[in-house]
C-alpha cells in the first residue's frame, strides 16, 4: 500500500509544487515567451518565436530555449513538419497553449505544445500537437518532464499496467471530487453479477437490498458470441461455475483487473442478462441507468473491437514515441521521447463523435451506440488502450504518462458537442428551466439554444448499433437522467419531449442514412431512420399562428417509459398545402451571390407552379416504394424559422392499415422537410383554413 500512498501524494502535490517551485538558475521568471508576453490575436496562447532570423529573445528562460531546441531537432528528423520555413530552413513559430486564469503555463508544461508555421490565429487549425517525455530510468533536464508509461519498458502478460496509480486515481476521485457523486454506503447490487472472489467465477444473484461495491464492463461484442453467454439453457450452469476457458480474453482481463483492484463483483451484460429472454432483457435494459450510475468504476476495453481483443496489446509502431537527443541547459546530451498528434491519442474532453479513421482503428469501443450511454452514466471510467491507461471522471481526464493530475485537450480548435458534465454536474441543471414551459412559444424560445438533449441525440445517432431495435433502449438511461435533472415534469415521446414537441419535430437527417429493417418508431421521430441527426435550432414565430400541438401519444412496447414503442401519433393544428414531388436540377433564383450548382438528384416540391428544394429524410424512400416522384405530397408550415427561412414538414398520406382510426382523412406520415421563404408560404397558404393533421 506504500506505493499507492506515494503515488497519491505525488498526485495531490504535483500541481502545487510545480507552481510554487522557484525558478532554477537557468530560468528567468520574466521570460517574454512563457511569462508576460502574449499575442492578442491568439487568445489563450503564449507564443515562442524560434528558428527565425530574429532569434530567440535574449531573456528567454531555459525552458523555452530547450523547447526551441527540441522543436528544431524534431523538424530535422522529420518528426514535426512545418509548411513554412525561414531562410535557415527552420520552423518559424512555436506556440504554448494557455488555460490558467493566472496567466501561468498550463500544467503539465511539457504536454501542451503546438508546432505551427506562422504567428497568427489563422495557422492554429493546422498546428501539430506534441509532448516531450523521458524514458524510464533515463536522466531528465527538468524534474517535471513526464516519464513515458511502463507499457514499453516492462512488457508482460499485462504489459506493465500500474495498478498502484489506478488505486491513487480512484482515491483522489473518491475523496476530493464532489462532482463525481459521492455516496454514503455501498449501492445495491444489480439483479445478477459475477462473483470473482475466487476461481472459478460464477453468476451470483444477490438478495434484495444486498449492498456491495461492484464494477461494470462495456465492450464491443464483435461477430461471435461466447460459450459462456447466459441464456435460459446456461443460467443454472453459470450459477454453479463459468469455465475460465469459455470466457473471451476481454472478460478474463476484466475479472483479473477487478480482483487486483480489490473488488468482488463485476457486471457484464452478456453474462448478467438472460440473452434469450425478452422479459428479462426489457427489465434489465430499463435498469441500465442505475447499474452504471451505481458502479464504483467502469472498465473499458477501449482499444478492442471484439470480446477476444482483451485489455492489452502491443503499441503499434506508428504510435510509438520517437527518440531524439537534445543538449540540455547544463550542456549535457539528453535522450528524450516525443509523441505527436496527441488529439488522436488521448480521449478528447468533448463527447462528440470523431469520424477520423484512426478513431475507429484505435478506439473502436467509442464508436458504439450503447457505449455512449454507458460512458455518460458512469461515475468514473478506466480506459485500456494500446498505449496506456486513461482515467476519466467528471472532474479529471488523465493517463499513465502524466506525473500527476491534469486535463488533456490538445486540439487547437474544437467545439464540445457534449461534455460529460452536462449530465453529471448539478451546475448544469441551473442553466435549464426547472419547470415546464408555460407556453409553446416559451418552450420554443428556450429550445433555440443548444440543449443537453439535442446535443446528446446528435452525438448518439452518429454511432454504430448492432441491433436496430435498440435505438431507444440504448439511450433510455440518458433520457431518464435528463428527465430527472432537467425535465422533471416532462413526458418522453419516442425520443422527443412533450413540452418542446413542436421544435423537437424539426429535426433533419445529415450524412448517410437508411431505413431500419424493422419498424421501431413513428415517422415524426428521428428514431424512425438510421444515421446522424441534427436537432432543431429554430425560433418560434412572433405570433403562434402557423402551427400548434393538439395531442401526442405513444404506446410502449415494454415497461421502460423511455424504451421501445409499438405505435405513436401527434396531432397538429396548422395549414397544409398540396403539391407534387419532382426530380431534377434547380437553382434558387433568390440566391444572388455565389449560387450553388444544381444537382440532377435535387428533389423539388412544386406548388401552383412554384418550385422549392426539399429534402427527403432517407433516399431509400424513393426505392422501397415509400414515395415516388410525381405523387401528391404535402407541406406543413411549422411556424419556426431561422434568419431567412421557415421550417416545413413534408408529408404524404398514410398508407392503408387495419386500424380504422389510422385510415381516417387527415392522417399523414413524415417523409422529409423543406426550408421555405415566408413570402412563398404566405402565398401558398392564402385562403386555406387551419385543420387537424395527424402524423403517425
């Protein structure tokens, strides 16, 4: 335990010690590069000019001179590539990213470096992130340069994982992080857990109210199904014993880590849910929010693309740090390591989906839809990657190579589609209405601002899902947490919310999309199609005279109020106008500057001789008979708009179904949307009375 305490002391003291350490004889506290001078065109950055004809500032401190030497060595060896060079063929500019409020360098000092050709904000998007490390056992020119983690230094069956450091991370989080949800006493165990106290492991069904700490394992199932998977046929056998060799590598490693961290119980979905029982699956999926929220730690096989991948693996050659030798301030040659492209190596602070190929290659777990919810609901997570361990909670993201506690985000330009703290921090609730909006207009005006739910849907729908029927269940826990924290009096309707239903209906599909093989939601919900979704960002008309919600309802398929649905409808009061779908080229005559070239695949709505570009929710609708070019379709003015256009739903008459209430006049299905000019819509709707429109 002494090693854990040593690591804990190091973690607790590292930031304070670095801030309070007096400058060495080689460091000048008034260094213009890293102390006082900053470029106003680069807010949040300090700029270090190196390798140029002007040379380094005479009063530049030893740290900045050394960083300059590292940069030049990296360029010479091709580790860093700059597109712009001066007459000496040396990089023109280096920048150190700053986030500290007091103006000091963000810590750790050696893991937040950017190399760029040029000295203005224009160059930042193309900057190369890098960090400086020392190899284990090698001397360091500065005491706070991080040491490369043990993964390369002492390979073994677990690749030298430092569980003492993991214990220290856990202790810091448990004792110091108020945002990570401190709980008094152990939580109740799930309905089934793996008892790992001794081998062989077995499936344990605790007594009602039995409380013990436990861990969870999210994982990529892959194409095969393990022999140990719990079904109605294997349930009794698994209660007695689960044969070790029947467990895939990921499960074996998770059990080993659970035991080494001192815990007795582990929850794995394919073992703790009866896979061929619809009833058990519905019940357990409804409990998912509590299972992951109450887990003491979530173990993530982040680099494994299936259950056989395990936690550990060799560091790919292209991901290994590059070796350089640089003369230090004392004149001694030091052997150092440099890692580049850090934004693609560490887990990003934002929760959005990065579609870069290397994300799928190196972090396949983070591309899965179920894992989005499991990661978001978990109190704290331990990620096993091919390079090192990463620890994540509401207040901290850190890794093995870091000497203490710090936050990592190396990207010079980014947005945060969804921050974990949106859901886990109590402060987030203060930014959202605590009560149901008093009017539709009030709800729409609030919804024009990006909301946690809208951001969650946009991130979630871009992820991969093995079973289309899981579209709602895999986000059920997030919906429950949104309701509990931000919408306590609201009603969930197949991925939308009653209090903001009108603006919620104004979603649209982006990128690749397709129709799921089995029906899983009404056409008015984004759940009805596969692929990325953008949620509304429209404002309510000054007068609510275009459209209003009369009624909305869904029929649930099981006990989970946020789970699968069997049917649903919304009834709107508004003005609808008939037109025809046309396919062909179209250039909007009202776009005078930089007109966009038309496409032969444009779909147009023609009303009384006018043509407007429309967008179909899924192009497969044209091939599966859902809609055909030339048929009668309808435009419903929604009464929400952006700076120039109004949002309209494109509908078709509902097909024949057995239920007489569905076959009644005025019943429609959504097939797409259109952005229309107010003047055109006023003309189309002139003389038309409002009517009730039922959309299924």
